């Protein structure tokens, strides 16, 4: 069943040229983020004293200019992208694991356990996410691990809801009943029968929650409550660039464009994925 | 006297590749005060026929062919269809609950229709609304008007749905009773018959229930695979069907006192768009001959009694 | 009447959530390794002990919690640990009006922009206008507040010089224009998408076809039959929208130098000023809960079916 789902999705996506373009852009950016810094001449914290605050294309080797301290902007942007993506991916992964597990078990067990588990989700859902994340960073310091835990701590809620809904529906299906009667253990049934059939909506939602994680992390960073300056992520660069906006607009433009491009493309792809998987949206 | 509604060569296609054709060149007419029933299995295109005539097809459907109401072409554009709907064509759907807007009170919906059709002010419209409710035999109109659709029973909702039409001259009814309890069905049918009498309405009712046909209809048209295969006065057609399909339908009706298996028509109708050469009923027809697989029969015969078959029955009653 | 009962029930339901917020914030801040005085210059132990006693930090946790809640009920949020001359309550009162004005205006603007855009896109489905608007909407969601705001300042404040760049002079409404717009863009984009999807879905409903079948003019069908049902999910979105706007206000207030609560909160977070952070979070949470309540009421007004007693 999953096989035909994928081919259907691939076919639907292939027809949407904008989705393909976004996918291509993302692939390029991801590659650049991973491999780029090692290929370029400058390191991200290397100061080029002779070319401080240089606009793009002017100084030799500095394709996108330098910042106030003479550090190459392209490398810093790519490095920042790497940091942002890493944190976002890690946080989304954490949310995914917790959310899928929570939702799958809740939907499978049904009844009172389910009600209790989802009540917990409802209660957490009512809390203002950003502010509690701020509290967490105030309390536990500002390392990347805290940020990761803080973002992941709220990201799993919606995933749990979605998964639980699907799991509930799946639970009623015959082949699950057969497995239960056959004596298979709960964990086994969930792992082998329920989870694989959830993949569609899970993938869609995970894709759509990636940009949220990126934006949340950037948001915190921008306020100064996020990851430290040395591991500068995109939003640090954006904050610095905003200060220099009038005289050196490229310092803002380069990282901002990079961030927006990534978020836009992931959002668009996620949207197309969701449309491809939803039979009514035709 | 020209017909109230006249349809000639109506074709309805839906989006897709290949484009499935739900209605394939149908012609019929309804005179004032006449009651025409359209019978057929699911998928015969009868519902789409009704929707197409009133411009209510879904967005992915397209209808072609002249449809004249009171002498005026109504399928020309969306607005003429909408105008016709407001001024003389009434529609009753199969799902009554689905006909009423859930978040508005019954009274508001009635008043709205009264104001739109007669152009009256609010005061007069409220009176008209009460009258509309009375016409469909609903008691306590005042308290009913303050209620919301979800507060009414299924039968009451269907009556309100009927009441919501403002004095139509022809009523299109798409299987209005299948979704209802059996006891309520008879009531609604009686109501429809009464309304036709009182308001002088013509009735175009689509159904797969031959009992309803016998009870209500003056004339009957039998549809199969998007085409009309037989048409005629109800009494004559039901007692002496000429098309094998009609005969099959009649034979399939369970009879009290009958023994043995129910007669059925073997096979299933072709899916819309899967047309082939020759008569479409041929694969299921007990009387098929060589010629049936070659030529498509057209509706032929005297004006009041047409049949589309190469070898129509001319005998007496069915067994 | 049923409506009053409904409102009361909702209000009562909101109290536990607020209580939870208070409890959780308190718990988290007390869990913190180290205390609020760690980052000061190294203090001699006796002085630190005195300070802690003065702030009540030497008591057991549950006693502290009790005192805090008692204070809350009297409207006393406790003293700020860092701004020694002010209580948290004073700081909150100082910033609340501005933040409220900013937030409320942003929500209104977001609705005023997003809903019509969504309607137009839905009615023009498949045409160029629809695709264009939806692409812009996705862009709107993707551009974070802290990028939009500087950009707007650059374009409208510096290049065109139409609007003031920063600062807050009471009584000068143009000061709020850029911040409000910056704050409203992202929610507006989301609302546009939501409205479009919802309206398209509603237009497929059988009762819409029935309304058309009655001969009602299309304008009436859309405005009175389709729209109220379509707006339901949009109004329900008010909760998350409020969260988004409130969160964004932190950035906007910082960037534009607006004297709202957000500025204090950020400072408090950077200074590890527990009572301040806690107090602000509680106020923000209360605002969100209030807005959720309003949204719930609006939903009930739009769709009478939700007013019935129903086990949730």
C-alpha cells in the first residue's frame, strides 16, 4: 500500500513544476550548506582586514561581500544555514519521534488511556509556546541542546494529534484485529502495522513543521535568547545585518534571502505534498 | 399548447480523460400540470439530467443542448439558469438535511426566498413564509420558524425543503423519498401530489421505485446508460412494456404471493464513458440478436409512445 | 439563557489553564540551577543570605508558591529582581497599554487583509488571481517578522521617508503603522489561506447547491449562506493567531523601540529576572486565553449548533 502511495505522490509532484523547482533549490542549498564552507576560500570566523564591509563582487574571493568585521558573508551564511538546519532538523526529529509514539499508542489503546493522553496534549497545547520556550531558556541556559529540547517540547503536540486520529481509524481495520487476535505484542503491532500506514500525513506534517522550527529558533536568536554568537545561525546574521541596513544592505539581504528561500521552498513543497496526498483537492 | 419544459439532445460530460458522458443526447418534454417520471438504475444519468436542466451541475460537469423553459432557453449562461430557478423551477433533493443551510433559522431561509422571488418587503415575506409552511402541512409555523434545521426530524426537514420553493410551475424532484422512513415516504409523496394539484405544477420526478411511478406519474421515461430507451403513458408502459429493459425492471419487482427467486437483470450497466458499438443494453438483453451489436437503436415510434430497440415487444402483458 | 450558561462554562474552563500556567512557570523558574543573584559580582555569603531572605527565597518551595499565588490574587506580581526600584506589577502596567494596542491593531489588520484576500482567491479559483494571491500568502508565512520589520523600515522609513523609523510619541499614530503592519503580515497570510480553503470546501456542500436551486442570487448565496460557515475555522484560528501576534510583538517592540511589555520581557529573559519573566508570561497567557474565549463565543454566534450542551 505504501508503494502505490509513493508512486502516486511522485507522479503528482512531478506535474507541478513549481514544486520541482523548490525541491531543486532546497537540494542545492542543502548541498551548499554541507559542502560549501569547506570549498570556499575563507573560514567563517576569519577576518579579512583589508576588506571590511565590502559589497558583493567587489573584493577578490568574497562573492557576496563581507560583514563589518571583514568576515566573508557567503561562508558565514552557509555556515549559519547549516546551524539553523541542523537545529531545526534535530528538533523536528525529536517532535516526530515523541509525537508519533504518543499518538500511535493513544490511538491504539483507545478508551480511557487515550482520553487521558490526549487531555495532556490539550493542556500543553493551551500554553503559550514561545513564552514557555523563553522561560526554558532563562532557566536552563542558552546552549543548542536547550533550544532543541525547548522547540521539540512543543512541536510534538500537533503531530501527536494527527497520528492519534489516524491510529484510531486504523485500529478498526481488519488486519489490525487479526494481528491482535494472533497474539502479536502491542509494540510490534504498532511498529509494523500502524506506523507504516501513517507515513503520508506524518511526512507532510513533518515537512510543514520544519520551517516553524527554523523560524522559532531564528526568532529566539534574534532576541538574543538563542544559541550563542559563535555558532552564529542565520538569525544572528540577520540581526547584525539589520543594524547595518542603511549603509550596507547586503549584510541583511544575503542571510535574509537565504532564510526566506529555505522556508518558502519547504513550505511550498510541504503544501504540494499535502495536496498530492489529499484526493479531494483536485 | 407548447410544452412547459422542452429538452432536445441534451448531453452532459464530466471532466476527465476520457470524458465520461453521463447523459447522451436525451430529448423529452413536459407539459403544464403533467407529471413525468424518469426511471432507471443508478448510473443511468437520471440525476445528472435533472441537475443539468436547472444549471446545477457540479463545477466539473458541462451540459450542452437546448433546454427551453416556457419557451426561453435557460442553459445559455449561468444567470439565465439562476433566473429560471427563481421564477418557476423548483428543486427537491434526495437528501433533505442537505438542502437546508445549517446555521440559519428556518424562518430566515423562508423569508429570504419569499423576498427574492416576489420582491416583496419583509413584512409581506413573513406572511408568505407562514403560508408556505402551511402549504406543506407543518403545524405551528410560528415556533418552527425560530428553529434551526438540526432541531427538526428528517421528514419535517424534507417538508421545509419543499416549502422553500416559491410557487414553481414545474417541480424537479431527485429521488425525494429514498432517504426517508417508509411511513414518511407515503406522506411526502401524497404531499407532492397535492401540491401539484393545488398549485397547478408540473412534476419531473426521478426515481428507481416503480411503485412511485405507478402512484404518481402520468408519463414515464425509462433511462439506461445515459439514454432514454422507452417513453410513454404510465399505465400503458407499465402494463405493456416494449423495451426489454423495461420488461426486466417490471419483472424484478417483488410481488406478494410470488414464489421462487426474484427475477433480476443479469450483469451491470456500462460505466459512463465506456460506450461501445451497438445497443448498450445488448450484453444484458435476453432477446439480443446479431443486429444489436452493430447499430445503435434510436428512440422511435408514435409521439406518445417511443422505444429505442431493434426488436421491441409488441405483445401483451409481461408474464 | 443558554448563552450566559455557555459563557460561564467557558470562563470556568479557562481558569484551570491559567492556574496551570502559573504553576508551571513557577516550577520552572524554581528548578533553575543557581539563583537570580548568581550573575552579580561575587557576594559575601551573609549579604546573599540576607538578600535571599528579603525576597523570600529561603523558604521551602511550596510556601513560596503559596505566597506568590496569594500575591497574584491581590494583583501583586512580586518585585523585579533586577529593576530593584520597581515591582513587576508596575513594569507590566507600564507596558501593557502599548502592547495591547499593538496586538489588537495587528489582529484587526490581519483579519481585514486576510479574509477578503481569501474570499477573492476562492471565488477566482484556478485563475491567475488565485495562484498569485496564494503564492504571496505562502511568501507571507515564510518571511519572519524580524525580516519583514527591518525591510519595511528600510523601504517606508528610510528610502521613502513616509513613516517614522522608530520611537514612540504618545498621540502620534503613525508610529504604530509600521510595527502593526509588520506584525500583521504573517497572520494575514495564514488567514488568507485558511479562508480560501474553507470557503472552497463550503461551496461544495449540498446545501449551497440547494440554496442556488431556490433561485437565490449568487451574492446572497455567498454572503449569507457560504461565508458564515466558511469563517468558522478562521475564527477558531484566533487562538494560534493571538499567540503568533503576541510572540511577534516581542520582536517588533524591540526593533521599533516601543515601550511595551515585550521589551521588559526580553530584558528579563536576558537578565534571568525570574519574577519579571514569570509575571509577564502569566499576563501574556491570560491575554491569549481571553482571546481564545472571544473566538469561542464568536464561533457560537456563527454556528448555533455549537451552543448545544455536548460532551467534548
